[in-house]
């Protein structure tokens, strides 16, 4: 299990003296911002990847930028690792405490500082919930576009750390495309203001580098996001296909026709069957795959493009292509998709959600390969796919009580991710590497690239205190993992001793 | 060849592949500590600090490697002329979202991305770094590194490739770039309104908080130019609502080709400021009416005022000023950086280019 850190493979600093750490922190933080008792720290033991657990040395909950800076100063002086945490909904173990660390929770910094309806900008603290931004902007006819499935609970700070996505990324972009400014506290105690109200900032694009850096480079204490005008109208089409390949073809043809859907989701037979049993969304059970295609914009344009989408789906072989007859049916079509994950509970005790990305054109062969792997590992896999942007979420079904099944699920997940890389894709589209996919990074990146990432980290954090053991594997870990990236037919890490 | 080999529709020839040769050149320069000057089409040489150094010409490293229209992605070698990219895309009804300004027919993809400049569509369709999906680069040791990929969503590793957009080749020699592309909308209408900037600004404040199909808003001193692009019905409806004069696309073409109003000035300032900011301080320095692109967030200014005056005026409206053209030798081009941010630039430079051979001092004296 990857929640066991290995001092040989992970770059962890030695745990500092806990008593000294608590004394120093209690001098700079109010009482309510410091948690030292085990029962109080228990809730911080894990994040959205609940299979991984670890206890921090202490939990700090700073209330403002100065307190964040003070915590980092103590950690720097004592050499303590720092693990930042937003709402703890992340799915890759990014907020998993490492041994002896100071957990830095940003939940108390939860104020919306400003909504500027004319500039279409919102300035918020990192602990603000994603959906709260859209709710505050709605009276002005605006919303915050990135909408990860956890948007009810997840925080903007966490969204920035993970470069979070959602179902509307194809049209509206990821977090990185919607953040215009950050305030960041660095490990050397500087407060940096990157971007802000201007569309660009002088020098290198540090704003882009910080976004998605998974808590390894600095602590974000304020965020300026762009708000998007709410579309006039939204409509969805449900299409069902006798063969998965036909659905993949329809996706390519829709996008090839110059239509950019607000959302384009695909579910395979196992996923749609479970979702239908769970939600009664009206999905046809005889289909091998269904597509949900959502368009937004001016009503006349949507109507016209939906007809084109319907024609494309029918030409691709759809047995059904139906536009939701009203808003409640539109909601129902989506409810099925949104319920797909919980629906897995009906067919298996546990599921493990994978987050691979592939070029869309590779979809048919990747689905075939996943089916082969599924048989090989003896675990069923249901596929839910953000088809518009190539982000595949295979759900591996297993039973944690059955000996060895979790390990088998992890191994199958790793194999699927390595398959995605081989097809020109990525091991993660929106969940982040965190701890979970640390070994698969060795498949996606060559040693020189991983070394460059490490050098980038040192430029911000020379002592290696920020979220160590996450996101960027050491070369030693890659050697140990074995499934190594092979670059131009030269075995990687040839210069390193093998154990 | 790279690990991303998902049945690419290969257009580029091996003849245009100079990656190994370029890598050897960089490694050799690093070993000797000899600074390199990376050369593309040479159309933007005077847009940053002119520098000395052994020329490293990437123009021979060219060709579109992959473009499958339904993937909305194009991958090409950095020496590929921008014109060639645009031709390939247009044939499929697509284009680059960020509307790169055209500085000359020789312009290369690598130069466009390294300069990180976006045209009038920037506020509506994103910057260069928003379109970049991945890159293959040479670092300052001559090592070939690949960051990002060819897919839209990819959060593995730091986004080192976005850092390259606008870094003027100081962090890496661009070898290949994958860009997200956009479909060309069905309808396009150009409108003109003879009105003062304050009036135009009020109009934009009202318009841009609505979901309107606007992809360009420029004020040239005489009036507001609006470009509407999108689906037929939406564009037609907005055009009817706005009225205005049906305008020829000439002005937009001239702005994109940098031959409009103050863009032709020999000493030209570019000020990036919040759209809403009161730019009186900047206005006071102008010799001729400034050109306001990006719905007012990018101001082009011809002035004989001193650099201190212009930078102070920009700061007064919460913006920053770049001496875009006409810097005297040694004169700072880019806005000065706060000390901790400059220190980070130096450390990042060392991380990618420890010997300091890639376009040193092209952006900042210390980087």
C-alpha cells in the first residue's frame, strides 16, 4: 500500500522533535488553530482516497496569510514537512499526511473577498468552496466554470493545487484557464502576488506553474478567478449505440464538425446498466454505450446544433438519439450520469476510480484493451468517460474484504494508466498524481524530465519540505517500481544500481 | 521517437528533423559555456532585448507532425512557419484560438510560442499558454525533455510547458509544440461605433457580462471596433441589437499585422492593465490616441515620455508596461520584477539551464 512511506524511496525529511514543534507553533497560532490530540487529528488522517491513511505530527488551521507564513517559518526552522489540505476531497492522496508532518489546513480561510461583476472576477480565500463562488456570482448572471464532481465540498485552494477539471472542461477549460491571480506564500517566507486583475503578468508564467503543483511549490492564500456569463439556454441529447465503437465515432464526428459541446459524456454497458438501476434516468438497457451531449448558448443556435448532433449520431449508428423534452428530463439524464459512481455500490462492495486520459481516437482500442486487462486481473471494470476531452474514468469493482482484491485493483489501475501513456495520453486528467499515482509517473516521464521537476521544486523549496513523497517520484522509486519508462530503446536508469 | 505514438497522421518528413543536431549544438555550447542566440524567423528580434551569442537556427527543424481535426490538436516542429500551420488548420475549418499577431511571413511556430503574444481574441479565447498542451524542448544541457502531451486534460507533473510560453527561449529551445485548436465559427460580423473611450468602456462593461459572441473589442481613439463571431443566429441577433456601422475587416487585419495607428511607432509601449482601470495617467503621456485592444486591457502607446514616467503611469492604473519596440541598447524592455520574483526567475533559469547558455539576458539582465 502506498500510504506506507519508504525513507529509501521517498524524499522525507527526518521528523522533528514533536514537543518543540508544538511549542513553537503555539507561540504563533491561536489555540483554536492548533490541534495536537490524536482524536482531534483523526479527521485529517485521510482525504478522498480513503484507503490511504497516515497521522500528522500536528494539525494547524491558520486564519490568514500571516499565520500561514508563521507556520511555514517554524517548519523551515525545524525542518518539518508541510502537507497542505483544502477540503480533503482529493482522490489521489495529495493531502495524505506524511510521517512527522505539519498538516496545514486552509478551511478557516473561507471568505469570498470580492465579487466584481463588471470585471467578471472573484477574489477568494483558498478555503472557499467551489460551488459557493458560483452561488455568489449567480445574482450577477455569472458563474465559475470549472465544476469538479465534488464542487459542493471541494475548495478553491485544492482546485488550484490539483488544476481541477469537471464535465465542462472542453468548452470552458480547466482551473488553470480560469485563474487569473494568486497570492502564494513560499517556503522562504515570501508572499508573492502572481497576476491579479491584469490578463498577464511580467516575466515567466509562474501562475501557470503554481496551478496544479499539488502543494509542492508554495501555499496559496488568495485566488482571483474569472467568472463566466451564464449561458442563455442549455439542452442535452441522449444517444444510444449498439456498439461502443459507434459511440466513439460519433464523438469524433461531433467535434470534427466544429461543434464544441458544453459537456460530452459516454458510459459503457456496465456503467449505464448500474446507473439506470440506481437512478431510472431512462437509459436504454440494450445499448452497448450511451452518449450525453450538452450544448449551451443562444436557444436558436442550440436547436440548430442539436439537430446536427442528432444527425451525426444516427449516421454513426445510434439506435436512439433523443433531445430532453424539458428541463426536468435534462436533469434526469444528468442525474443518471452523476449517479454512476454511487450506483457501483449495487454491483460491488467497493470501486476504485481511475483517471486516465487518451487521445479520443484511441478510445475503441483502449476500451478493448481495458476489457482484456479486466479479464486478466479477474475484476470487472465499468467505464465512464468525459469523451469530449479524452478523460477516461474506469471504475474497477472489487471487494476490500476479499484478501488480495484491493492490491489486485491497484495493480489493474496501474496497468490501465500505463496503457493510457502508451497510447499518447496521461496518467491523470483531473485527480492529480498525489501519492496514488506516484509510481505511474515513472511510466509517463523519463529520468531527465523527473530530474527537471525535482530541480523546479528545489527552486521554490530547497529543503524539500512541501508535500514530500507526492507528485514527483525519486529516481530510486522508479528503479524500485520496475515498470520503467523506456526512452528510445535505452533502458532508463541504466546508471543506477538495482536492488 | 517519442513515446506518444498513437497512430499519428504523419505529415512531417524526416528531412525536417534536426532535433539531434540541435541537441548536440546545445550540449556543446553548454560544455564551452558559450551563450546561444536562438533564431526563428527573426520577425520579433526587436521585441525583447537584442543579445549576442552564437546563432542557433531552428528554421530547418520543421513540419507538421500530426493534425487530426477531430482531436482539435496540432503538433508541429518549432521551425514550422506560422503561415503553414494556419493553412493546414484553415483547410480543416480550424484556427489558433489566441490569434497570434503577424510580424512577418517568416514567423515560426517556435517564435510565436516563445514570445507568448496573443492578439485581439485573448480576453475571449485565452492566451498562448492556454492553448499549449505539450512541448518537446532542449534544456540548457542539450537534453530532450517532453512535458505535457497532446490531450486537453493532463495534470501529471508540473506544467513546465506553459512556463515556456512567453519565456523567449531563456528556459529551453522549443523543438515541438502541441496546441489545442478551435473551430472557425460559422458567422463573423465587424461593427464600428463612433464613440469616445469612456462611452465605449461603458458599453463593454454592460456587454461583456452577458453571454455574447464577441471575440474582439478595440478602441482606436476614433471609435469602438467590435468583432462578433459564433453561431449564425447568436451573431445575427447581437448585431441587430447593437446596430452600429457594418465595418470592413480591414482594421482587424491591420491590427493583427501590427500596422495600425500607434502600432507603427518607432518607440512603442504596451501596457497591460485591468480593463476597468482609469487610464488617465497613461492617456496624459500619449502623443497620439492610444490603441486599446483586449477590450481595454491592453493599451498601445506611442510616447516620448521617459521609461520612468511610463512605468509609473502604468503602475498608477494597476498595470505594467513593456517597452515593446525602440529600446536603446541596454535599456530595460520588460517591467521590473519584485526582488523575490526575480530571485525565483534566476533559480528557475538555473534549473533548466545551469550553464546559462540559452538566450541569456533576452528578457532580464539577471536571467
